[in-house]
C-alpha cells in the first residue's frame, strides 16, 4: 500500500470518514487513561525544558496513542508533543499524525476539567481531519474540511456548525483561561463590546465550531499540536483559522510554533 523511506512515503487516497470511525475509540481510550490519573487524587507533575508541565497522564495517553495510531495507516508516522524524536517526521510534503496527548495540562493540574486529547491527520501541510476529546466532560468532537463536524455527549451525537447570519452587536469572544496575553487583549479591545468567554485547551475552537462563540484570537505562542485537530473540526463546521495575513494555518513547517492566528465563524468579524 505504501512506498516508505525514513522520512517520506507516497500517499494513497484514503476514506477519511471511515478513518474517523476507527479513530474515535482510540481517542476515547486515551481519555480513559487520563481520567484514571485524574481521579486518583493529588496530581504530581514535572517541568519540561520549555517550563511547561507534564504529568503521568500526559505520558499514559501518549503511549497508548503512539501504539494504536501506528496501526491505522501503514507507514504513517505519529508526531507527538511528548516525543521529540518523532518531530523529525513533521513534513509539509507528506502525511503524518499530529497529536497532543493532553492539551491543557495546567487545567488538568487545577482540576477544572477543561483539558483535551487532540489528534489530527496532516496531509501536505493541511489538517484534513481531527478529533478532540474532553474526557472530564465526556464530550467528543470530530470532523474535517468537506467532512462536516460532529459532537458526542451523553445526549447522543449531533452535527455542529458555526453560527450564521450577520455579526451581532455583542461579539462572543473566546480566550485562553491560562494565556490571555496583552497582544490578544489589544485585539479583543478592537472588537468593541464583547462577551468574553474563557476556557482552556482546544475547547476554545470547539466553542466556535458549535456556535457558542464567534471568534477566538490568539496572538500568544502556540505549537502545531495545539491547533491542528481543532482547526480541522472548525473548518468542517464552516469556520476559518487564519493567520494575520489571511492565510490558513499550515503544518509541518520548519519550526513547530504557529504564527498569531484568528479562529472565527466569519472573517467579516475580523476588524480591519
């Protein structure tokens, strides 16, 4: 099926909808591993080289995802935040899985439930499908450009889409609970009267995707694994994730950091 070298392979077309069906039990299992640690009591953590925290839950989810995702597409590498050796497979010419085993580790440590597992499939620099699972809320999102977007809760599975119609007088802005920097605040101030919704992890994108928020500006640094899965879902729901020059975020760049970006239901909401 694949012609594989150390760094690349010839991509064959795959059924992304069928792949998502196989992906959901995998992200569920990662969430279960996280919740086993979450429910155990006091959470121990260490500081990584970039001063971000890492816990046993991050590593447990990482191990399970690495093992299971390698079986889904033969020869497709898995790039994880928690495995620096895997970063060599970030390549905007090929296909790779891009995962954040536990997005929102600070929220996890603070026990507020606003953390997620993020899985994206990247093809030639684009996030073509994504799954996001918030295990403490038992809420799962998935989708991609041309695939639609979906949400599963205890009430069942629903199709989701961004809000439609003309911009409202009060813009619903979602922002980071842990990383609301001065640049992002200055952008929000340009929007006029706003309703500010603060939430952790990739749930910020999901709030826009499900029509509960209008715009998520992020001028503070993020990494590719923070955004790829949720970008696919938001685009599947009819929204956009663009940099300050109006270009869609891309993956497998020379550096892992994203540019400043805006996730939005309608680009008409972005102030000129």
